[in-house]
C-alpha cells in the first residue's frame, strides 16, 4: 500500500480496480457530472487509479466504450481514453504491457466498426488518430493501414468515412510511408469523390486527399492527383451547394482554402476554372453569406500565396477576375443601412452594428 494514501482511498482504488465493474462505472458516472466541484474528487481518484494500475484502467475504459448502452458513458470513456493515449509529458503508452496495447488497438478498431452514434464516432476517430500518429512511424500498429484500405473499399459508407477521417489526421505523420500505395490511394479518392452517394464520405475523402497531397514532398507525386481537382470542385463543392447542403459546401471550401494557402502550385493547371467557380459562388446572393465569404477568402488566399508562382497572374483572364472581384466586394461594402441610433451611439467599438458582408468587404480592402 502507498503510505501517502489513506485507508479509504486505498480501499476505493482496490474496489475500482477489482473484478466487479460497478465501482468503476460509479466513478465514471461521477466524472460525467456537469459540476466542477462534484468532479474534483472523482478526478483525483481516477488519477490515483491510473497511477496505480494503468493497464487495468485503460482496459476498463476500453471495455466500457465497447459494451455500455449509455451514450454519455461511452462518450466519457472515449474522451478519457484519448487523454491517456495522447503523446504529452505524461505519455502513457510505453508504460502499458504488450498485451494491453494489443487489446486496446483491437478494441478501438472494433468500436470504429460498430459505433453508430456520430458524436462518439468522432471521439473514436480522434483517439485512433492520436494513437496512430504516435506509434505508426515506428510500425507500432501494423493492422491499421490494412484496416483502412479494407474500409475505404467496403460497401459501408460509415466505414469509408471513418477510414478517410483517420487518414486525414495521420497523413502528416505517415504520408511518405504511403507513397508505395499512391496509385491505389488515387483510385480510391477518385472513386469516392465521383460515385459516393454520401456527402459525409465525399467531404471526408476530400479532407484526406488534400491532407495527403500537402504531405508529399515530391511535386511529381503531387501531380498524380491533378485530375482530382475538377472533381473536388464539381462533385463535392458545387453539387453540395446546388442541393443547398451548405454546411457540406462550407466544409469543402475550408479545405480548399487550406490547399490554396499551402500548395498554390497544385491548383495551377486548373486555376482559371477554379477561379471562375469561386467567383460565381461569391456573387451568388441566394447562398448563405458565410459560404460567399469563404469563396472570397479562397480567392484572396490564393492570390497572396501564389503571386508570381502561378500562370493565373499571366493569364488573359486576370483582368476579368479582378473586375469581377471588385464588383463583388463593392456590393458587400454597400450592404449596410443607416441606423438613426448610430448618430447618438456612445459605444467605443467603431465596428458595432456592421453587417458581415460589409465587414468582409472592408477587411479585403484594408487588409
């Protein structure tokens, strides 16, 4: 027994780590409390248990994630497990036994396949990605890549989305090791971006493709994915906006903005078509303002990142793009109505009351 622990603390730890699952489940239920004061003592007890026997505690969390019928309990288990497996100053993974490590990896992949709740699935993907980012570079999870390749070619839209979301998060760590599979990855991205009926799968595939492209150091390898760009635009973005799935469209725009900022050359061959599409989105007043603003952000990001690097800036279409963008921004600046109350306002915030269109237009002009 640890001499610094009270007899009561030691008894509680022994009960929680024991074969009866009830004390552990009671501890988790206390940790689920919304009150910080109510959570303080359970958190202390949880940390003492983790220090005492990290193997048993991690396995109990994984088991709860696997079998509990209670949504909140599974969500809490996924969150706590991720915290224990994240690489930081108290990185736990190397302290676990080989048997525990193997069991955790198997249970996590089992849960990825079986979990139906979207919110918990997202936590699961994050947990798998965090762990994979730490141990894949040393070949510490040889089962993961075969699982992902099998998932993206399965008939399950849920599994396809899961595999793409995990790939998107781990691409930066293992991207170069995937180069031997580059031909297969290209065909998978192409197939899902063109034929999947799920907007979630298409967005996940787009995220994975963009993150993978950004991690490739060879321009020749990046060029293999050039033919995906029109599909990324037409099938994932434009189709989503035409169907008024603007949340999906905005997600795609955010990813393409990231690509424009980091790899502007990748957009070079398709730049005129890309700019035409983005400016059409920006001037379409039937779309949500947030969608139009993201299209403007894409154009500005590309201009700032790609100046003197892209054929766009030598293109005959350049004057037309400038003129079109000027009109769009001026309309946004004029999207403001005079309010008599402003003349007697006593607020110091000079931007108070500005509509979002005006704010975006002003920010582009002022910089």
